[in-house]
C-alpha cells in the first residue's frame, strides 16, 4: 500500500529524533516557553481560569503554572493551554493563522512531567509539534477559518499528538495512530465572535489535552485512520470542506527549514490581525491631533478579516465585553489612538465602556483591498479625515514581533515581567521564575515545580 500523508510525516519526524536541533530552533523554543509561562501567570486569577480549575479534579503529578494545586497530565495541559491563550497575547504564525506555543508547551511539558522525560525530550517535542502546526496550517491556508472553525483548535490537536509522541519516543506507526485519533478528538467553532464568549480561550487548552490523550492512546496501539489528513472523510474534508491541499508542505524541507523560527510574538494583547492597525493608530496619535479633531476613519482590510474583525459593524463599534473587544478592529484602532499602550489593561470592562474610545470607534469603517496579502502577511492601514479637511494616514506593512521586525530578548523578558506582575507576582518572585526558566530544559524537568503558585 502506498504511504499516506500521515505515514510519510511520521517517518520523517522519527528520523529527526537522532539529529540535534539547530541553535535557532533551540533558542526559539526557550523563547516560546518564556512567553507561555508569563501568559499563564497573567491569567491565573481570571474568572475563566478559576471556572476551569473548579471544574477539574486536583491531585495529579503535573504542574498548573501559577497554581499550588497539581493535576493529571491531560488536565494540566488543558488548564495551562487555556490560560496561555486566554488573553490572545500568545504567538502567532503568519500563513495560518495558528497559535503554536499555547498548545504545544502545555501539552509537552505535562506529558514529560508525567512520564519523567528530560528537558531535551521536551524541547524536541515542542519544536516538532509547533513546526507540525505551522505546516498543517499551510496545507489549506484560510480554508478552515472560512468554514467557521478555529484553526488552532482543529489543527492544534493533531500537532499536540505529534509533539507529545515525539517527546515520549513514539514509533512511526504509533504517531500515525495518534494523528488518526486526534482527528476524531478535534474541533472548535468560531461562534465566540458573536458575543465574546470564552470558548476560543478553551480551544488551545482542549487541543493540548486531546493531543496528549491521542499520543498516549497511539503509543498503546489504539488505532486511528491512516488517511486522517487527506481522506475523503478526513480532517481537511471535514473542517475545510475540501480534502485537496498542499500536503507536501508537511514534509518538504522538514528538519532543514523551520517555520517556527518565524513565529510572531505579539506586542499587543489582542487578536493577531489587529496588531498592525494598532501600530498605525499609535503613530497617528503621535502627530498631535486629538480624537475630537477626527471626523472619519477608514481602514483598508483583507476580505478574510471582515467576518472576524469588522462585521456586524454596529456590534464591533460597541463590543459586548472586554474579550469581544479583542476581535473588534474599530475598538483596537480607537484604543491604540486613545490609550497608546494596548497591553492587558487596555481590555477591561472599564475600557470597553470608555466614552472616548467608543466615540472614536464609532467613526471607524473599512473598505476591502482585493490586493491585501493576507494570510502571507498581516498589514495595517488607517486613514483619518480631520474636521478641518486634512487627511492623514499610516500604513504598517507587516506585523511587528515576527520575521520582518522581531522582538528582542530584552523585549520578551519585559513582556514576561509585565505579564507576571499583572498576575500578582512580586518583583522578587518574577526574578525567581526567570531564573528557573533559564535552565528549564537543561537536564531533568525539576524546575517545572518551581512554576507552581
């Protein structure tokens, strides 16, 4: 029988186990872990993390970052993944969009903590899993989103199965079974856009949990369909409405070309597509006119943004709550102009009712640019017409924090520290956690326990 896509991919993943990770990949995994831990700490006292924790039974061997309680591996992955993605401040992949570290870091760390694997195994599993997610997103870019599903939720489960399996030493047939099982455990609708419900937050955690379970089942030779990806009832047919795709993207140059080194670390605590618009708004605010001087605001956008950031426009002008505001381009443009700092504090129940922000947001509308390069690049444009007739505009050709304009190590440490303090950590505790993270992947994963609250 001819090899399936999953079998070709699993064979190549297993071959990479005997090859050292490039330094750039090792460093990127370290940065991803730093970012995820900071985000988990930032979200640890939120209502949604509290609700999720109360729904779980404590007492297992695995760390919930920022919490004193420990949990079973799958539940720790669920809790940490939900917290990491909860404020939409985690990394993103241009070309997807998918959020890799919020799924893979929680899944792989929980699995390695449960089964006693060391930091090298964990780093390898995270690297392979994040890379798998990026490559899965390239098979049919935009199609899963357009079909009404969240790509991170759908593809993240498969990637977590690969990453956990790789970390635990799964054989190629076990990885194939894990992928097949993951296809039946995955999902994630994007109806949260209607009212700012918390389900999107859950998608990364659910993918981490289900992928970990799929890997464990696959390693016990519970069978999954070999054609889970390209099959006529496979993942892409189910969630992208068409099984046709660029499946060579999964294996071409795997181990030589690492997409994960191009991941974007977000500078703002909001949806991926909003980031360049915030940059434009902040630069406009620096030009010296006030929001009362503005008569009209028009933004060029991609067709793929419209259903998620712009429509229904009346609802986007007045988001239902602080979480819904993260998926409103008008609110983000207004917040960038009025507040300047669009960090975690910019999305609160106070800011979402701020009359200045809402008044400016109500002036923001859009036009679709048919030449917009999304999803290959995320761009921003804001054109302001002032009451005196002057027109001022700004363009952002790429999302900051990624391959075009990466954040420095110092900027990532500053982001981590700010997030940890937002979660209630003292300056002394922030430094202790930073010290633990500096050697997290060196030898046994003993430092994981130091991340508990």
